[in-house]
C-alpha cells in the first residue's frame, strides 16, 4: 500500500515535470513558459522582453522547481521513515505477544507446580494421620487380624498416592 502511494507520487512529479507549460508569477504578472517561449496572456513575449527579465522569470521557475523537488524528497523521506516506524512497531507488538504467551505459560507452570505441591502435602498429611491412627489402635490391641489387613492395604494405597504426588511435584 505504501509502495503504491510512493509510486503515484513519483508519477505525479514526473508528469508535472514533463508537462509542456509552467506558470510563473513575477511582479504581479502571470507568465506561462512553454519550452523556450514565454507567454503573457497567451501572447509570446520571448523576443520582446529583456534578457534580465527573462533570466528573472526563469530564476523564479527554477527556485520553485527546486523547492518542489526538495519538498518531494522530504515527503519521500518522511514516508520511508513512517514505514520503518510501522515495521518497528509491528515487530515490537509481535515480540510483546510472544512475551505475553511466555509469561502466561510460566504462570500456568507455576500454578501447576503449586497445585502439585498442595496435592503432595495433602497426601503426605493424610498418610501421616492414618499411620498415627493405626499405631494408636495397634498399641491398644484393638485391631483384629482382618483389621490389620485392611489397615495395611489402606496405608499401602495412601503411600502410593503420596509417592505419585511427590513424583509429579518433583517432575514440575
């Protein structure tokens, strides 16, 4: 899109530069310059004006053309800088998105680690309470052989659960 605008600008400048006539206002009079001819109100006055007047008119025309050329060059330079700034901004926005996604991934990982830690602590506490309860009942002699088997199975399951949560926590 920017390239098309620049191309149109260049074409307009070259078409205006190649046009067959230029208009110059000097001392309140309007002169039209076509090639080597200088016209005033459509009348060729090239041979009737002095060389000083002719040079002054051509000087005004050259100054205007130089000013126009300088303005066009500045406009092109500004457009190029604008395009560069847009590219830099797009790049910065893309990097911002990447950084935001990375930060989000780190947040998710941290949250998963915290959840795994909480699960591990919960499983560890559950196992500790069950062991304490088993020990207390065992010392009082209130457990039958059938209860001993149930407690052994329960403690084994709790130990397995604690080991799994510990592995998950350490893995993260």
